[in-house]
C-alpha cells in the first residue's frame, strides 16, 4: 500500500475539521447551530447515506461474499466489545468518561473516514464491502451508543427505531436479498447523503473550538485509548483473521476499518442524548489527528 496516498486522504479529512474550527471562531457555527445540524445529520442525511452505500454500487458481489463479510464482521465487533468492556475498567474516570471510552473502543469511524480510505486502498469496488461491514456498526452504534454515552436513565425504546437504525436494517435486507430500487432512487439518496461526511467533520471541528488543545494532548488516558484504538485493535484483528483463509480483500478492508479513529457519530449522539460531549470531542479529535500517521502505517505493515 502507498503511504502517501493514504496520508493525503487523511489530510483532506483534517482540513474539514480545521474548517469547522475556523467557522466556530468566526461565529458561523457553535451552540444551537451545532445541535440543529446534528439533528439534520442523524435524521436525514446519514440515513440517506447508509442506504445509498448499498444501492448505488454498479455490481453486487455474490451472496457468499456478502455472508463472508458479515462473518468477519462478527469477529470485528466481538473483539471491539471485549476491549470496550475491559480497558475502561483499568483507567480512572467518571461514569460519563468511561461511557465515552467504551464508545470510543467499540465504534471506529467506518463510515465518514473508513469509506474514502477503503476506496483509496482497494479501489472503487471496495466501497460496497466497507458498506456491508458498516451495517452492524450502524445498528449497534445508534442503539447501544446512546446507552453507553448517556446511561440507562436516558435510554428510550424509541431510540431503537431511529431513522439511522431503520436505514441500516433496510440496507442489510437489500444487500442480502439483492433487491435494487430504481437507479433514480439511489441517485437521490446519494445526493442527499453526500453532505453527511463533510458536514459532520465541520461539527466536530466546531466542538473542538471550545477546548484547549493542550488539555487533549497532555492527557495520558487519552493517549492510552488512542494507541489501543488505532494500533492494538487492528494488530489483534489481523492476528485473528489471517489463519482462517477469508478473502484477502475482505480481511484487508476489515483491518483497515479497525484502524479508523473514533466515530464522529459519538459526538452527535452525545449532543442528542446528553452524554459527556467534551470528552467525546476530545478523544475524537486526538484519534483523528493521530490517525493521519497511524492509518498509513497500518496500511503498509498489515495489508
């Protein structure tokens, strides 16, 4: 894998976050504006992106390949669950912080950053593979995510029928049944969903404008979580998957997605459901900054 191609993708993402930071300083973003944009993302543009990722591919791979991706996905998410349960117990922190750390270890940014990185590493055909791998992520992130971040007191059963979860179930059904809606439907969903990634990164940048960078970089706990999220988890996944003879592209995409920084969704969900938004933005920022170097390294050494 070419280090500089992946490094370039990461710089593009960093630029979007920096633009959001600047927009906050100029008074264009922040406060109620960020909250309204997060609602727009969670209820309209992100569901459109989830379904569009499945229905707009030129050619679906065979059912066996799709099932193979889901089998790898089981290992992928079980491994994250183990780390999310164990690592936060070893670090001191408040209940809100530990909820953030569990979310950070359980949910990498397989969509916003993972999709463009997968295409950069494996070509356009990798987008569908990455989208199928992300379907369980969407189901788990938008159902368990609020529970991890805000606690049982703020959990409501209606969260299980949020637009993103409905879109994830629909995408999985379409992938498994190989049903394809009219091309115009996919084009419309893709058109609306395309604004999700840059707009989400702008919101993250805006949230970071309210905190001191030194506060983030001087925290040993955040650095421990960053190393586990970006390096330890992909290495462990690689060691587990390699002996089983899965398709090389499926394994490569899974390892690269495991090396992603913390999902931006966590910041949006914290704002929506009352989690520790500052801690969530901090770990999202640090892992995203560090991933500019670690993702190319993982790509060169493990893929």
